[in-house]
C-alpha cells in the first residue's frame, strides 16, 4: 500500500510543532486512512488552522484518567501519529467530515502554551528500526504475518481483495505491521503500545503471537513467549 505522492511525508519540511487532536479510543497508524467527523469548536478551529497551513494534525491518544478533564488538557500518550488531511467536506452547521492519512510516528514534547483553543506540542519524527542480526528472517516474518492476517479476515472476495492488492505491491514489513495493528480488534491501550513500538520485528512478533492465539497461525511459527516491549 502506497499513499499518493501528494500525501507522502517529507520530514525535512516538517516544522517540528504539531496540532494535537487527542481522542480516547482511536489510534491512527502510518500508512492508513481514517475518516473523522469533527464537531467540537476547538477541533474545528484546529482543522481550519491546518487547512490554512500544512494540513497536518497529530492524532494523539488520551492517557488513562482523561474522563475527569476531557474539556481541559488531560495527558496524552507520548507517541502520536502525524496525519495529513487528505480531503474534507464542510457541513452547513460548521462541522466537518475529513479523511486523514497517517504519515509517521512522532514523539511529543512538553505541550506549548497556546492562544488557540486547540493544543500544540513540539514533536520529533520517530525512526523505525529492525535489528541487524535478524535481517535474514525479515522476509519470512513478513510472509507469515501476511498469511496469518489473511486468515483472520472474513473469507469474502470483497474483504480479501484489498489484501491481495497489498501482497501484489510486496508491502514492507513495517507497513504491514501498521496495517494489521490498525485493522485488528485490539484495545486502545495495546494499539497505543504498538504505535509506540519502534522495533518493527517486535511489532511483527507480537502480532503473530496474537493471531496464533486466535487460531490463525501456529504458535511454533512465531516463537513463545513473544519478545514484545513497549519501550
């Protein structure tokens, strides 16, 4: 899966400051498209500011305990997904329907004081890694994850077609892990951990183990216990 050229991200052009769109139950990943309905005044202002500038927003995940301060500035998880507004529709009452393309993981710094109703923070683009000593197994890991993920999807042609297209493009393992993590029915905390995990191999191994537990691959194929870490 590859984003159109006008949605691809050039880190060199990134300002280093993000508009925060924190939500309690949505984790955006790079390489996926997420439809959103924006209705709160502060986030309508955020979107309008983005549309007038670089079209970037950072989808952040609210940390546990946010319920008591949702209208304020409750803490968020330290890694967010930088996204670009791919398209938007302004509704008559001031609300918006938008489509956001996930671009990159970003590590958030201390939130900035702001004169706007929405929140802003410095952010550093995260660099993924794959341990050099495991390079030889990367292709096999990609193939096993794809096969297990395909088995987990509904068996209809309509459900399988996008995945077949994905295989046709020989998607990179890191991209595949993000698509799988985004698609699977995982809880928000686990998805936030997978977003924060920069080691591609660890993401893949954890996802394979999860799929094995659901009966879509054999545990001996993935190694047990999994060496997943959120750090």
